[in-house]
C-alpha cells in the first residue's frame, strides 16, 4: 500500500463524485472500476496511480491539496466576501479554487489561521475529537494572579467546563498583563469568554499556535505554505492530510 492509498469510497468523495455514503452505493452497484476491474466495497486504491472509472467516465488525477497559514490581522472577517466593505481573509491569500478556512478567528482576533483545499481534513481538524492544541496570547487588565489560579482549576462557561492545558502570565506596562493560554476544545470565542468569566478585560487576542503550526515572524496579513514537517506532524494526529511529495 502506498502513502497515497485510501478506500475507494473516500477516493470518489474527494474527487467530488458523491458523498462517501453515495460512493459506497456506487461501488456496491458495480458501477465503479479500478484498472478495468469492478471495484469491491472497502477496496484500497491509489488515485494518483490507479485508473478509476464511474459508469465508464474516468476520474481526473488528483492534485495535491493546498495548505496555507495566514497571520490574520484584527478587523478582518474569517468568511467569504459578504458584500460589505469589510475585508475578509480570502483577500489576503492567493486565489485558489476550493480554499476554505480551518476553524474561525473572530473579527478582532489575530494570529494563526490555516486554510486548505482539503475540506475533509479541515472538518476533522476542527472537530472536538481531534483535540488539537491551540495557544493564545491575551493582553488583559484585571486581577490576573487570581484569574490564573482560577483558570488552572477550571471554569464553568455556559457551554461546559473549561480547564486550559496551560496558563501563564507576565506583568507588562500600563497595568496590563500578557497571558498565555493553551486549550484543546476550540469552542466559539472560548478564550474571550474564559477571560470574561475570570473578570478580565481583553485588550488584544492573538493565536500564536495551532497544532504544530506556529505564528513565528510571519507579518500580519501575510501567508505562507505549510512546510512538509508541519503537515507530517498533523498527519500523525490521525488526520486525513496528504503531505507534499519530496
């Protein structure tokens, strides 16, 4: 089995032929052939090498998915253009057909935002079961030492209990603190709501890391392709991601 091998129904779904369930039905009905032979349910194929047809029509050879990391600035929507003057993340990255974002950052939140043409992997990365670690640096005001102690014990939010993996804080200028918070859940506006529950005033929020992908020195508004190493690390988490060849 090659590194690009996958179940036949997944290959059909990724090619846009049908959903996985419908693809299984196509295979069961004998309408799919692999290298001229009728496919079997659950069969493994390599779409980059095997000749796959559905009702005699050949599947196009798949392209490697595009993966980017964007340093999202504040004041940019994580969405497609909505007809207003507000900028969106898609105005800051190359115009790649099928590109989608991996989870959202709210309008004012900055930092690491992944984008990909692999919609299935994007869904799995943001599913709660993936437990991908996300690290945020929050500039706050308030009783931070007490808030840190409370956060380490866990806090009840309106959608459940939250206990960050790690919480640290450094005192800064102008009565402000820099808090580093690492979580796995990825719920909607979770870090902002956590800080509000702790009685802190959020002045700035930056996601500095998503899984193995770090913000580093990437300038605000700039993007770059993910490295082979970043993709390989994500793939070890059991996610459906194709690392680039070489």
